[in-house]
């Protein structure tokens, strides 16, 4: 009885991994809270990011961020995923700042996941973000 249960659980668990080699994940994220924000909706920050996974552990990312005080910024970076649900990321905001962060991704299906992220900006701010990502390509 243990062997059939093991096989069924293995198939279910591997079918919900969101990142695969040669997969592109497109995500939309927004700050839920940031340490330099004194009032509600005085400053807003969000963006779109694409990640190309070279393997299940490493990806390169590029995207755009919209900040109320700086308009639109280009973002380049990468992610390291020690396990499928968690990641560490580094992002450079061209001409502005650098951030280091980590997050958790909960797969909702084979192609969709929600993400919770905490970032430390080298200008001295800390932000907590939320978002959704959609996967394209790779082995489904």
C-alpha cells in the first residue's frame, strides 16, 4: 500500500512545480508596504518582471518598475531557487538602486503561482511585495 501512495504523491507534487528549465515566468508585483511610506497611497511602487529559467535553480530577469516619484525604471537581475517554493533574488535598478531579497512562491497550477517577496534596497529601505506569475514554454 505504501508504494502506490508514494507513486501518486510523487506525480501530484512534481506536476505543480512552477519553474522548469527553459521556461519564462512573467510576473506582476506591487509593494504592500515599504519603510519610507508614511501614509496610505502617498507612494506606490509596482512592476512587471520576466524570468528565464536556465535550470530549475537559476534564472535571469528583466523588467520595468513604476515608482510614483521616479516614473519608470529598467530592472535587471537574477534569482536562485534553493527549493522550488523559495527564492533569493538580486535586482539592479538602472541608474537608481540595487536590491537584495527573498520570497516564497505558492503554485496554484502548473503555470500560475502567487509570490510574496521581501526586498532590502541599498538606499536603506525595506519593502514587502505581493504578486502573481505566469509560466510559458519549457516542459509543462
